[in-house]
C-alpha cells in the first residue's frame, strides 16, 4: 500500500484521517442521508464498506438486531470473494484464520454391505491457475468483523445503527419525472421503529437519495417496492450443525460428500480452528403444504441421523455450537430495483435490493453469501460514481441487468445440485429402482468447481462492458468476466506482486497497457498512448479528472512490459507513468510492471498478443470492461464518454 503522499504522519496507515463531521446524528428523529442501507448482514456490510471509502457520501446502515453478529450461518468464502476481499484489504486475515478447502472426497454405499459407506473418489477443490486464492471456510461473523473494521478505519468512520426496524418505505412520486423542477433531492422516505431499551416504539424518519434492501429473504424493502420472490420449494428438509465431536471417520478434515443407501445423504465441511466441523444432514420429506417448522426437528435428531449415515464409523458429539433446519428452495425476483421494466429507459432507480432479498437457494453449494456480497460490490461503486457526479444515473440500470442474470445461473445450478444431493444413490442390485449414480454425482460436482469458485460470472455487453471486437488481443482477460490476476514484477523496486492486487475497492477505473516488444520507449505504441492520455482534449483522463485532483484519481493507468525489469532503461519510462501527485508533487513509482522471470509469463498465460499489445480496461469491481488495441484512442474515449460526466457538467444526483 502507499501512504505519506501528503506528508509524514506517525499513525497506523490502515486508519484514514477522519473527515470533518457533516452527518446528522444517528439518534435524531428526522435525518437525511445519501444512501440508506437496511440490513447489516454480509451484503449490507460490503456495500457500506465500499461506500465508506467516499467521505463526501453520507450513509446510514440500519440493523434490526441489538449488536454485531457473533455466530453466523454462512461459512464458505469462494476464490472470487477472496479476490474481492483483497481489494478491501483483509484477504490475508482470512487466509490466516480460515480452513482451506484443498480437496473434496466422495463417499457412497459399500457394495458388499450397503448399510456402510466407503470412499469412492477425491478431487482437487480449486484447479491449478484458477485463482491466486483458495476456497476457504470461516465463520460469517468474522467476515462481518473485518468489514466493520474497514468501515471504522475509513475517513467516514462509519458504524451501523443497531436496534432499528423498518416500518415503511416510500418513494416520492415526483422523482419519477427526471426533469421535474419539483423533484425531491431525497425522494426515499423511510419510517423506522427503535427497539433499543429506553426508546422502544419511538419512530424516526430518514430521507435518502437512494435506499438498498439487504434485509434477507423476508425483506421489508422488497415488499415496499412491490417485488416478490418467485420459485419453488423441493419439499425436502435438511439439518445443519456445527459440532465438536470425536470420530474415526477418516475424512473429517476434508470436505466430504456422503451418499448412503437408506439413511439419506450428507455434506461434511471442516471449519476453522482444527476441531470444529459442519454437517448438512438430509432429514424428512415434506408434504406439499407442509413447512419444515411443522416437524419440530431437534438437534438430537440431527446428531442421530448423522450417526446412522456415517456407519461403520463412530460419531460422538461433544458439543453442538450451532444448528438449524431448512427446506430446499430456489426463488428469485423479476427485478432488483423499484423501476418497472416498461419505465426503465426513462426512470431512475431509487431503491435496490441485494442478496437474499432478491434470490434465495439452499446453502450446500456455498454460493449464497458469495453471490450476495458480489451484488453489493457491483452496486456500491455505481452508486458512488453517480452520487459523486462522475457518472450518469443510467449506470445504475446495469445493476439489475448484470446481477439478475448471475443470480439466475446460481438458481439453475443449485436446483440441479440439490436434486442430485436429495436423491438416493443407485443400487447395482436393483437398477430399476432409479437414483443417482455416485460416479455421475462426482462428475457433476467436479465439472461445477469453477462455479463454486465464483469465477464463472460473465456480464453481457452493456453500458460498462464493451462488445468483444478485440477480444483476440487478450484471450485470457475475457470481457464481462473478472480480471484474472497473474504475477508480475514491479519495475522500480523489483517486488513480485499479483497485478490484480493493484485494483482496490476505491471506485477508480484501471487501464492496463500491455506493451509491444519496444516497451514504453519513444516511438512505441505505449508511449503514444501515454501522450494521448496525458495531453489530448479527448483523453478520458483529461475530460473526467476534477481540477486539482491527482492524475489517477478517476482512471489509474499502469503499463506491463515484456522485458525483464533489469533490461529496461529507466530513461525510456514516460513521465506520465511516474506521475507527480499530492501537495508535494511526489512521484508515484508503482505504475510500471515487467514479466516475472520466477513465475509464468503474464503475456503467455493470459493470451496477450505480443506483437500488438493491448489495453485492458478494468472496472472498479475488478471486472474487465474492454480489451482494445493500444492505438484505439477513439474507441477508448467513446467508451467512457457513454456514461461518465465531466466535472463541470455534474447534475444533482
């Protein structure tokens, strides 16, 4: 990380200087904010952490409970989420504390004694080269802690407001007319009930420019905008428990899928700390009109079911740290904001829903929390860009179009995965009885590991994803997919880093210029690109960087050279790639990178055309927006011109 830009300060560099206070106190009965977030789970906290990077944006996060989460339900953290948490600055903390899912084992009925189980296979959980991060398991409450720390250490010093229940939420009708002079600047009006001691029943009113419902499957925000979850329940009850137990089951520290002949199926997932593990246990088939709560299932029943299905192994539970029961279901809303599809072209969305508020599914696939925080990361930078006057409100329309497609893919995958996991395995002695083939089950699981890793999301061309005209210039940086990081050497200090780790959750765009063999020397395409970006009136940097701001405040340009760093003459590096910044005009020496001779060549593993080079445009949420030729100045300018606003043309957000 970089610090001391504007002078030496003897303080923790991870704690930003606090902004000058301008927010209304959270205990005022009437107050106004830019963004109101309802729900302090992982989705709401991720959104708040992203917005806390912008101290000029006022945010209030309401949480119905009285205090932060202590023990969470979700525990799987995908590779993609780890990449995102690197952008927030706490991936290393998770890596140190979490359980790493390295391999998954598969268990099926023993053909000699079908009441017993036997291991039938194993697979590597994350394929080589898929991500620089592993798939890990950690208590959801710890992820909350890290996000809360980001908020508290930001210049905003943002904290949730606890013991608040949403009573109603409406949008001022005048805001539907985008050009109306009477349109309210804070059209969202929320009535909030306090539930904390000494204030129970007191009503507060919060006005906001935008509101986001991160309040779960029973979302009051979703109901307030007339959206509903659509889908089915599979009429199958499952139990889940975190236990400390003594067992001779040999794979208790591996993720393990267990198919039994007559006792149902199970999924075992080790937890952090070396002793705790989670078990998902198939329980009862439900009738059409029955809900899982009607069965009065207890933790003792979960333990007994686990003991039966693990035979011939013993399973002596010493402590149940947490348990729950649920029924399998996959549901999704038809839209993720308050604007009907017929009005989408002319009406600005003011209320959004994210996470379980707009898509629900079974937890065994391990994608629920990961998909939800990805919703928040997608929405957060877009809200910030609009509120700061850097982008048109039409950018907000891409949230629903991008995230709903990804959520539907999750629903489809979860439906098939849950169906297979709730089906008894085939009996070779009775093939006509049906069931799932354990070998087919393992094959499907292995095929979908990229899905589980969270790296299959692919946004279609839209306002912030260009058409794939030049994709051939960098086949490994797929437009509309996450920027797949690779190792490089930072030129000025020879430090080995991952290029993707330069993309932080700070709302900035990145332009990575991959050089031709000439590098950045005079007369090279990279040097010409730098000259254009530095001086041309058409340059998006010149058009959209506010007066007085650092040159990389909106769009951060970095170059990657093909030569080893020791073979590059520093005199050939253009001044644009060593920009003067801050009040002292200090030079930034972290803009130029070279191939890492001790690792795989980034040009080779990401399919970059060595002869022509390219520009890879990366969004603030780490997704590839465009791949362009180095000399495609008009296309580059047109891409940003489509949605960005020049500082002097900033409208009221």
